[in-house]
């Protein structure tokens, strides 16, 4: 085959232009300082096809999957949302960066690609393989996985860190959610904002009598008193020091009952998740009856 030196030189020129565009995007992400700029450049990075280059290829040791760039973008948002340090760590011989949050020294997090039916990405804790949230930049969606986050707060790593660490982490996620709302994201992080702990809707309707009965029994065994509501309200209330947990029944237009939690805390420090971490009997009840009393979220994107 005859070698055409001119054609080869032209292809090199084209490939170098592709790589230059890629370099500009990566550098722009490192310098971005606003939510809008971060999201705009990571969208371009995820859409960029480096294989437009046909001769030059990014060397394998310098090529990272889309989850790597999602991690970097999230780390920037996390740093903007918290005074606690956020670190991005690339383990040796791995291609996916990990997120380390100062409040949880014994936990590491990473992004994974969600199944195609859901799209987007999951943030998960690595050692426990439990999801925290779902992030879809193309459709502007940001949702908490209430099931698996509820499990995560009960794990040893997060228990050892203590309630102040959980408070800090929830504030961090709430801050990120607030940033994304400002750029027209659909956001649902129910239960993590201590300043918004009323009307936390359960996913079940027409709860069996056994659900509340079992909580009465479990609370009594731990010397807590769950009291039935009197008067117009139907449900029960649990007093934990200065914090009140109300479980309240409502009726929809078809007459079906649906339930919600109200957490009344004048200091605005306590969330349902911090109660699950603090009170094993409540956590056990919550886990057993999860499909009824778990917080209502966007289960359709959390593909098992």
C-alpha cells in the first residue's frame, strides 16, 4: 500500500484539533465556579466524542469514563455546599474516582451509571453498595433514594461518625439540591432537610392496623411511650426528649387513607434519618414495614 504522507499529516492535524477541544473542556471544568458553569461544561464533556480522532487515541492510562467527570462536577457542587472538605481520590490502577467527605472518614462514595431504562447516574457508598441518590443531567433530575439512604444511616461506618456527621452530610446534600433547583432541576430529597420536616408522605395507603400496633409494642419495650392522637387528628405521637415525631392519617378525595410524618424540633437539627440512626427500635420498625411507611420517592428511577 502506498503511504500518503500528506493525507497522514492532514489527519494528524484534525486529531490534534479534536484533542485541543477536549483539553479546553477539561480545563474549563477545573476552573468553573458557579453551578450553571459546572453543569454546562460537564454536559459538553459527557456529549464529547473523543473518537472523532481516528489516528490519535487518548492513551488508556489517561482516559476516564463518564462517571469520572460526573464525580468531579458533583465534588465541586459539594464543596460549594459545605464547609467540610470534599476530596476526589483516584485509587491506584482504577479508572473511577471516589468521593471522600470529611464528615464520614470511614466511608467512600462513587458514581455508577444507572441502567438505560432510568438513565443518569447513581451516587453510592462503596463498601456497603448502597445508593444515596440519582442524578440525571440530561433530564435535569436529582432524587434521593430514601430506601437505601435509610439503610446507609444505620450502617456501622455512619453510626461511628455520629449524629453531627450525619447532620453535616444532610446539609451538604440539601445545599446541592438548592443549587440545582435554582437552575430548574426537578429535585426530590425528601426527609434530609431539618428545616423542612413536616408533611413527609409515606408511600403506603390504607395502612394495616398491625403497622402502628407493632410500633406501640416496640416503643414500650424501650421505655418510650407512643400515644394515640385525640380529637380531630388520627394517628400517634412519639416524644424523644425535645423532639416530637407525629404519624398522622389523612384522607384523599376517594376516601383512601394516606399517612405522613411531622417532625417537630425547635432547634431544627433532627430529621427522620437521624431518628433512624439514633433509635434502633424505630429503625427496625421502619425496615420491616418499609413498603408501607417508607418515604414516598421516585422509585421508578431506582432500578434493582
